[in-house]
C-alpha cells in the first residue's frame, strides 16, 4: 500500500544560497482553488521579491498538480519543486518559494538545486502526516467472547478507540480502508453466529 503524506501546520523555511535568499512557504490545501488562493496571497505578501515560484498537488492520490517557474528560466524552479513534493508522496499541499536575488547568478543547475533544496528543507522541518482513510464499526459483545474478539481483530490491524463495560462490552473500532474486507467478513460470520452485534 502506497501512502500519501501532507502537513498539519504551515511551514516557512529560509535558505541562503550564494547570498540569494530563498523562502519556502509550505501550506495544506484541500482543493485547487485553495492552492491558487494561497499562491496569490504569498505572491502579494512578497511582491518586492524577484520571483515567487510555486507548485501544488491535490487529490486523494495526488492526481492533480501544477507548477510555475514565475519568471525563472524554464524548468529551473516549478518542476524541481513539484518533483521534490512527489518524491515524498505528498498531496494536498501548495509550496511557494520566494527568491530575493543577490546579484550572483546560480546558473541552470544551481537554480534547479536551490529550488529543490528549499522544498526539501521545508519538508524536513518536522515529520509529515500520513493520510489514511479509515472505516469505523461499533460492536457489542458478551463478556465471555470479549477477549477472543479483541485478540482476533487486533491481529487484523484494527484500532480499538473505545471500550465501554456495562451489561455487555461495547467497542468502537476502526481499520484502514484497504484492509476492511477481511474484517467485514469476520464480523458478518460472528454476527450470524450470534456472538456480536454490529452497528
């Protein structure tokens, strides 16, 4: 299973390369419109900068993406930035790298490395958040079957988020979406056998 990753909080990381200042702004977005709005916002905040290059990826599987060199030589900024996001299996993110030029030219290879490194530095600032779709179930069972049930479902990769003990045992559980079939089959069998009630 290939997981995708995103971020929870905005990140801003400054990198100095040959006296040029590169400021990477990494932001969580849910849609293409949110990405474009964020890019416009950063560009407006840094309108005196020489360049505000950007890239974004959105969609459950990172299926929608776009980038721009924003005045840098073609292929030296937006694409390296996008490639770095893709390298980390990221989605639902927008990155803007603002460049304040020092007067020292970096050359084509230097620009590609500088923009890629700026994104790397923002990603490395703190751990990424794994994006996981889960399915939840509420299960009611008896005391004599409770431990057997818990042992069986935890071996399937289930997370038990809550257990309530009253006249019966009530469990709130969840499992990653791609693993749910085996669990659903087991729960149906146990429900048919009268061991549990699923709601």
